[in-house]
């Protein structure tokens, strides 16, 4: 019996014993689907993160108050001030732009509609630091910041929510029962790609000094950019050292770069992939044991057939190859179904998370390689057992 004939016999066996074959392949299907999904989702997530990084630039940094010791919490004397921001501008030579920034979450209102919104109180350089792109209108100026004008720049998500199909320019948005005039709309912040899917947050940016009059005790963090990526860590260290010197304290400030944020996101993706990959490995192991058991049953059921084939001149190697091919075929069929399900699941996750779906030939190859390897590894024992049957005893088997 040649290889093609063996494959035909294996497929016929699967078709005749549909339920048994389906149960046998279930572990393979789940395992391969999980492998495909993990690899594809991981690649798509990393692509989204790198795309976000490239769109914002790699020279972004953030410095904020944070105590490294629980026994010495942050006090009012440790908080970053506007004078600190000015000192950083004047003293740290690698700083290209810097802005005091404070984030709050409140309910905003237009008419009777209310929405939970992130309010960003910041300076006029925030737009260039975050590399935000205007859709319409303009950003607020330093004069509007200093004169505490009630103007706001909202993101596309908030504009779509409140003013769907209309221009938001000149419209009023209420913050803390105070009307603000919308002077600009920016594209959603690309850094939100690190949030792993879902709708972008609704954001409204207002001048920092205006925020001071509206909200009490704004807690400032420093956001800025350097002239080059290589200067980021050095700049963070200089700023932290300067803040400690100005406030006469130690261990009260921390900083991070966008690269570190991306590394954290990659770490989370890696942990998720490891967990799902472990489940996939267990499924493949269970599936492989199932294949071995069903092949042992098949050897027992076909003992007389094996004896007849040997009596007609089939060599032990022929018997071994036949049963090995049958095991591989079962695994490959399961792998094919698993690949289809895994690809569909990965595409669904990519759609929800708004990541680019990256299904490469290499991913498909991995799926079929795993399937074939399981078939060979777990099929070799029953195939070898079939090949070692004594022809006379096999012919006597009832």
C-alpha cells in the first residue's frame, strides 16, 4: 500500500467513525486554535504598539511625584509646581518642550446629555509633545492660558459623542457647570493604542491656568520631549535630581519614557501569551494521548486485517508506515480545523481591539508542524505495536 492509499484509508476511517474521530481530534483542534490565536494576537498587538510609538515619537517622557517608601508619603511640599516647570525649561539643556499636566475624570454636559470625560489641564506645548493632529480649529495659545480663557480642545471621540455629524467649533461644553467654547478638535491620542482595545476615551483639554480656577489642588506631572531618543533617560535623571534639590527631599519623584511604557505593554502581552500557550500545550498533550489511544483501539480492531496483509507480503515497515500516516492524517485534519477556528478567533479579537490582524504563512506552518509532530510522536507506539504483531496469531484473532 503506497502513501496515497494509506491517506485514503485514514480519511475513510475518520468518515466512518465520525463521532470517535471528532472526540479524538478535539484536543488537537483546541490546542492548534489556541496556538494560532496566541501568535496572531501577539503579533497584532505588538504591531499596534510599535505603530503608536512611531506616531508619537520616542523622545517623550513623564516625571511625576511618587514615594518609593510607604513610610514617607508625598506631602504638599513635595508636589511639583509651575516654578519647577520653568526651572526645568531654563536649566535642563536637553529638554525641547515641557508642559505641566494634570488629569481629572469628571462628567461633562451638552444639553441634557452627560458623558464621563478625561479633562487634561496643560500648557500650550502639550500638542507638540504628544504629536496631536488637529482635525478642525486650533489649539489654545499661551495668551489664552495666561488669561484663563474658558476654551477647550476636544478629541474626536467626544466630538462624535456630543456633535455627531456637525462641526464642534464654537459649541459649548459644560465642565463643572461652567461653559467652555470648543475651539479645536484633535484626533484621538495614539498612545491609547496601548490600552488594548475598546473605544478611545473621551477627552477635553483646557488651559492649565483655567483649570486652576475651576479645580482645586491640581496635582502636576511634567510631560515633555527631548531633542533625541538617546537623551530621554539622561533628561529624566536630571529633572528628578533638580526636583529633589529644589524641594530638599529624596526618593519623591519618578519618571518614565514611552519606551518603558511599550516594554510594560509587551510584558503584559507576553504573560497573556504564556498563559494561553500553556493551556494550548495541555490541550495538545491531551489530544495526542487521545490519538494514541484511538490508534491502539484501531490496531486491536484491525488485527485480522494486519495478519492478512502480512500473509499477502506486506512488510512490518509497511504496516508501521500505514498506521503512522493514519495518526498524522487525524492530527492534520484536527490541525486544519483548529487553524480555521484560531484564525477566526484572532480576527475577531483584532477587530474588537482595533489591532491589525497579522496572519503570516509562518503561523500557518507552525500549526501544521505541531499537528504533524503530535501525529508522529503519539502515533509511533501504536504503529510499532501493529508492525510487531505475529502474522499467524493475527490471522487467528476473532
